[in-house]
């Protein structure tokens, strides 16, 4: 019956009929659990950086090598995992990558050799790449363009939500049981969540053996409209790589993610060393940063769907301008009162920077045919995280040699550069990839 899960299909999977709200809810639930669990295995270490430095007797540059290894491997994974997501069962990719990532994080918490930790964290980065390309493909298949931005934002919100929770969970665990248990306990939770992801996530309609409820004539007309809409857009990998808009997207994503990752990884230490915060107070500011991330993710798609006619580029540009202003105020403005003003500035920055960080991948996915959606999203994300890798070892070495002021100037420059790169993208129209 329409709107319900059917019986077992090929390979034991349920057959999902077109428009099934139950299947859509399952898909969203699985993606949300996966997002929180993947980020838990990724982020826990950032709250215990000073403890790791003290135990291993290393400096900021060495600590930054962990971040660079994680992000470079994550960027590299985009070029492998994204095309793979267009050909394999995305449920298995989501759940399998999550389980493996959690196991690597557990291993990371048990070793004391910096080179081995760097190697393990590179592995974690590779495995974390199995999260977003499958999610992008599921969202493209399950939701039409006028709903896709909203749900894209909802799923993206799960990672900052996990980060906000970790801000209150990891520091007390580290204070009570040490930094190793502070990483290990959340990693066990991520490992258990992999089973839920596999059980809950509904596959894309085509994978599930879905039959359209529309008449053959209507489907043919719809597909013809889609084909016409993608003329002038990338419909093959070669066209995708030579599309000028994709190059601007790559540049904007690299600058944007560099700034976002830098604040996420180094803000605690910046607050401790530059502003004199203790660990608990600095973690509280990270909470507001993550809440800002979540607010930006949750609202950016809805804003683009409701007020901008599906134009993600306009939202990206204005949000990046606001993020640049907030970052400049944080670094160069009058010293804000920690009780109110500083959390507000951090929140505004987080909300603004995460709007383009969330929507740039969607812009890429909407510029191609559905069969290349994960590939396009992965390429832009991969290039973006290559840029973000500059904020690991290179930024740590820069701070070690020249202090925080040089890093502050670099990050503000990157943020403004991201806004400039977004200007040529205004006016791009999405491809109506969803076929009912």
C-alpha cells in the first residue's frame, strides 16, 4: 500500500513505495543518528588538546599535526567515497564507516606514540568521509528542491548538536577519569549507534525497488524536464570538473571550512591563552559555538527555500559576510563581557559560518544529474577540507612561531576571501533532480 513499507525485496530489503512518509522518516532518522555519532568519534579529542600536549610533551605544531592528519584524510576520502556512494548501498556505507571510525577512536585513546596517533587519526578522517556523500544522495532522492534545503539543514544540524553535548560531557570526563576515557566513552556510544543507523536508514527509492505512483506519461515528462534543466549544468564528471561555478564553489568552500575548522579546533586554547579562561569556561563558549552551528544548519535551508526561491548562493554570501564581521569583532573589537557579549559573538559567528558550510555541498549536488550528486558534493567537500587542513599543523606552527595575532589576521582574511569567491555564484539555479 502507498505510504507504507512493503514486504521483503531483493536481498531482504523492504520495498518502499513512492512518496512513503514512513520511509522518509526512517531515512532522516538514520542520517541524524549517523551525523551525531560520526561527529562524536571525530570531535572528542579537541576538548583535551592541552592534556594530550602535557602527557606526550609536545608543542602546538605537533598537536596540530593530529588535526591536519584528520582533515587531510577526510578531504582525500571525499574523492573516493563520494563516487562510491553513487554505486553502492548507502546504508552499509553509513553504518560500516561509523563502526570503523568508532573503533579507530578507541584505539587512538589507548596509544601514547604521536606518530601512531597521527596515523590512527588519519584513518579516522578517511572513515568519517563515509558520512556526508551517502546523506547527500539520500536527500537528493527523497526530497524535491522546494523541501530539500530544509531537510539538508536538519540533517546537518546533528553534528553541531553532538558538539554542543560533548562540550559538557568530555571536560568532566577528562577531569575525573583522564583524557583517554574522555575519548573512549563517547566512542563506545558511536559504535553502538552504528547498529541503529543500519536498522533505521531507508535506502533511496531506486535502491529499494520503488515503483512510481505516477503514470508513465507523467514520469516521462518529468524526466524530460529534468534533462532539459540540466543542460548547461554538469552531467558528466569531466563537465563537472571544467564547470567555472564548481571552481568558485571549491575556492569558497576551502576558505569557509578553514575558518570554521580553525575556530572549532583552536578556540578553547585561544580562550585559555589569550583571554585567560579556565577549561570549564572555555568549553562553555564552545557550547555556544556549536549551538550557533546548529542554528545556522537548521535555518539556512529553510531560508533559501522560503525567502530566496531556492537560491542557496544568496544565503551563502550574506551569511559569510556576517561571519566575517563577527570574527573581526571577536579578534579586534572591544573586549566583550564574558557573561553575555562573548557568547553572543561566538554564537553569531557559528550560525553564520555554518550556513555556507552546510549549503555549499548542496549547491554542488544541485548542479548535476542525480547520478552524480554524491560525486559533486564529495569533490567540493574534499577541496574544502584540503583548505581546512591548513588550520592543523600549519596554523599550530604559525601560532608557535608568531603568536595568536598572526593567526587571527589569517583567519579574517580567509573569511573575507570566502565571501568574495561566493559573489560569482549568485544567480545559479538548482536542478530539479527529484522525480515523483
